[in-house]
């Protein structure tokens, strides 16, 4: 009689189709999270167990991405479940992550009970994975590779110059331009207020435009070689501190552009580098410290 009651309870309370899932909300952009999850190497940074893509007796296989949905197969013993992780937009800087799967249970009550217990264990692990993913993805440095700060412009008056070169600018080229600006500033008894600012733009296959400026304490006269410029003091600007040479800096600017695009910021002015390290005195590019900036609105 007791066995009959147990079997009846199993059929009554364990449905023939088990819905398994987990969900969480992230304070991050949908494009940024989607781009990061597309790189399976990034999963190792938040996976809650070792080895990667395994928890207990469950193995997770990231099969592919369709738009902002990721197909994940989950294998346990000889059984494999299909699941899908959907990234759903809430606002520019907030998304919902919804992970769903289903399991058709056996008509055998004992197998059905075992499948039910495994489904509970799987759902617990799905929640654990999303919890770790949330903690990781909510830090911008984990998506873009370095911390990015939104700050305000503090420099206002600049003295600038522009050169066009028939080759990619060298350290000596840049230092020569800096020294010409410093000489001009000293000639007018002005004071430098910050490190030199640099923007390099490739014009065609062999020509590069180098724009250099130094913040100063007042407006300086316009000449054929030097021009006063002004930044909107108090305006919004993205800032990051980078250690490394030209390739590292250019890669950082690409991530800056991703960040700007992900958060849908407009830009009223060109991006630029602030040369903290005197590159003419430091031959090891791995030791260069550069602050990069991107004005936004």
C-alpha cells in the first residue's frame, strides 16, 4: 500500500516535462556581455569549478551563438540536455540573462524521481554559474581589458601644432614636436599645466598627421606653426591608464571605441593620448605609461 502511495505522489508532483532554469540581472551593456561570452576563453575567468565547463558530474558544451542567444548542451552520464542562454535588454547599461532547459521525464516512477533530483542539482549549478558571471561582467575591466573611468575635462587652454609625415611617426619625431611646443611656451613665459597630448591619424598608405598639444595656463598667440586650442572644461570624457607600447595603446583605443558604442555615447572631439612617460628617455615600450582619453556627451 505504501509503495502505491509513493508512486502516486511521484506521478502527481513530478511532471512529465521538467522546466529547468536560472535568471539574473546584470549592470552591464548587452553588446559588451555578448561579445565577451562569444570568446569561450573568457568563461574560465568566472567558471565556479575546475576543470573548465564541468561541475560535479555535469559537463557544459557551448555550441554556438545566434544573435544574443547561446546554445549550451549539458551532459550527465549518458543523458544530454539542450539549453539556451538568452541576453535580454533592459536598458543601455542593464540586461537580464535567462537560462532555460527542459527534461522529458520517464514513465518509470523510479527513473522519474532520479531525473527530478538531477534537474534540481542542475538548476542549482546554473544559478551558481550565473552568479559568478554577474560578478565578473559587472566590472568593466573584465569586458574591455582595463578600467575605464568617466570623468570631466580639467584642462582648458592648449597650445597645439600639426605635422604631416611621410612615415609612421617615430619616438624622435614626436619628441621633436614636443620640444618645439615647449620652446614656444617658454618664449611666451607661459606655464605647462599637464603632460603632452598626442593624436596620430593615418591619411593614406604613406602619410600620417600628427597633432600635438600641451595644456598651458593662458591663451597663447596664433602663428603659422602654433595654434591656441580650447577644451570644454567640465565636459564629460572617458579616461584609462595604459602601460605598454603603440600596439597596446591602439588595442586599448579599439576597446575604448567598443565602450563608447556599447553605452551609446556621442563624441564632440577626437580621442588623444596623454604622454605620462617621456618616451625619448625610456626605450622599453613595455614601461611606457599613457593615459588615453575620449570626449563624450
